[in-house]
C-alpha cells in the first residue's frame, strides 16, 4: 500500500516488522525516528495492530500509519483505524504525537488526511474519543469536522458521517 501524503506529512502504512520495532523501541538502520518517538501511545497502537494481524491478518488499509514529516522524514507519531469497518461502514480512529511537535497543527493535518482516505474508501462514518481532560485532542477532532456526540464521566465521543455514500 502506498503512503498517504498531506501538505507537510507522510502517513506511512505500518508493516508488521515496523510495528514490532516500535513495540520493542528498537529502530532498524532505515528507520528515522524523531527524539521521543515512539511515545507510549505509539507503542500501544503498534501493539494493538500486531494483535489484530496475529488474530485476523493484516487489516491494511484499516491499520496503523506512522506520521512522518515531509521535510526531514522523521517519524513524529502515529494514527490509524483501530479495526476494520463494521457492517454499517463505521470505523474508529486514534492518533498520537510526540510532545515536542504538539501544537503545530500536525495532528489535525494527519487526521484530516486519514478522514479523507476513509471517505474515499467508502466509509460511512468515523468515530473517535478523547479523555475528558484531554482538551487538545477534543479540539483536534472538532477542527477536522468531527462532532461531539456524548460524554461520560471520563471520555468524550466524536463522530463524522458521510451519509451520501
């Protein structure tokens, strides 16, 4: 599968070998990681991806993507689909960036790119959530057009739909 490219970023679909290196925290010579990558969220996402690959096979294009800056090729975070779409065409997403690059619009840009890709694939809706105290993540989802649907004592839930598909 090809990389997804946005204005400043490359969303690189992770292979099993790449995900294994992220979980182990041991880059190969060809890996280009920014200091602080992988962060705990990246490790968690890669581990979940590996579990899915082991149980049902590689879910790409509905798997994990490494977020890389186009200017230097360094991995600065990850995002992806938490599982393939369900029977209604709904798929959940998640994302994370290393702390050093937050606040520069990278998360919104990456998520916008992934949402457009999902729409192009015929996905009917994308859902996501953020901890109640994670205002930055809530702002990212709102900035890309996801609407807050509800909240409980610890999580806020978001959704974007394309009913015409």
